[in-house]
C-alpha cells in the first residue's frame, strides 16, 4: 500500500451518493467550502435543496444508472454514503437491506471501474459489522467481523466487496468502519434525537412526562456528525489506498448515562420507562473503537464534546416542536 499525495479540492469534481441523507447534509457544504464541485447521485427525481453542481438520478440496485451517473460526473473522488442505515428496518426487510448496501456497493464499484477508474472512492461502512466485543476492549481494523443483524451483515459484505473488488481491479478504494454518530438533522428513529424529540414534546406540554426507551444496557462509541465529515475528508486527502479505518472517538458511553445527561437538560422532571417496541431482536452490548490508524495516517481525531452535541440536538428539537 502507498500513501497518496494530499488531495486538492479546488475545482475537483466530487460525486456523493446518499447526499440527501443525514451525513450528506453536513458533508456537501463542507466540500463546497473547500472549493469542490459537488455532483450528487440519488434515486429522487427532485433533488434536495443543496447547492449541487449537478444531480444525477441513480438507484443502487440499478447498475446501469450508477454507471451513467459516474460517467457523467467524471469525479476525482467519490464518497459512497447511500444505503439502508436502520438496524431495526433490516430485520423487517433483510433482502432489501442486503440489496441496497452490499449489492449496491458492488454496482457502484463496477461503475467506477468502467467510467472513472482513477477516482479515489471512499466506501462508508459500519462498526456494527464487528458484532459484540468484550467489555473494556477497543476494536481495531484487524478485529474479525462478526455481524449479528441483517444490517451488519450487509455492511460486512459491502466491506469485503470493496476490499476484493478494489484490489482485483486496481481501484483506489478506502473503507470506513464508522461508529455511531449523531447531531443536528438526524431523524428521531435514531437514539439520541429520539430522546431529544420526546423531551422537547414533554416540555411543550404535548406529551406526558415519560421518556420511552429501548435497551439502555449497551455501550457505544458516539461521535458528532461534523467530526465524521472531517474524518471522511481527511481520508480522501491522506488515507492509504486499500485500507480500512475505524471512524470513532475511542471511548464509550452507556445509554443509561446518555439518558441521564439528556434528562438533566430537561426543563421539567421526566421519568424513564422501557418501551418493548423500541427493543431490537439482536443487539450489541458493548462496542468501542480504536482510532489509532486514522490518527496515524491522517492526523484526524474527534474534537466536538458529546455534551455540546446533546445541547444542540435538544435545542434543535425544541425549535421544531415550537414551530409545529
């Protein structure tokens, strides 16, 4: 493996899949701020209100549409964010999840080989692929992947596809195993914004003072989405071709502690009650990552304190609830 020279963003064409999603809404402005010309690919006929240079209609299960998008964009780099990101939903539709995340990644890589073989391609994976780990440990990129959900299996397969296909076809591919991240703009189907939404509704008198939760006896490595965006840009600039990287804080927080911190920010007393509908068929009790590799190769580390992220999430949902 060899280190690529620092990437020059100025005027560079960058293709982002999944640009209309949570991370995309933070990533696109960051790319534009660096002077990049941002092309986006998504299945929506009408693009989201972001300042793209071009919007290409493409669907992950349709290799021809992806090939057309890559050929039209002729990107210097690709950030592949698109996919099905909900573990809960993956149990409801395992086949669809695998088709989008695993086969969709294969289709994209084939399109890159055919239309933009020199493009640096960042394939966004998930730490869920590691599966349960011994408490007190930090997983490295050499830790075997042991997925326990359809979502995690699809991301483990995508990781393997990217490694093998990239190597066999001489592509400049980098993979991430991204740990949990949250921040402004995330849907309330995810844990931290779910708590923030409920607290804001309770404060506004629109719900009883009960925070309904799933399994809190789990520990997660949780980042701010803006730190994650910085990590992805750093990997495009300085990551090692063919490598996989943990994108993580390097320390864990138990969800009981997360709830305590958010309730402490509430303006009225709130009690916590388990909600069976919020429990998953399979869960990972403990998962914390080791960020040494990305720090060594790019200089990146998490900077935004979790308390700041929680403050901003709660203020965002207070504003949403008050505005209806």
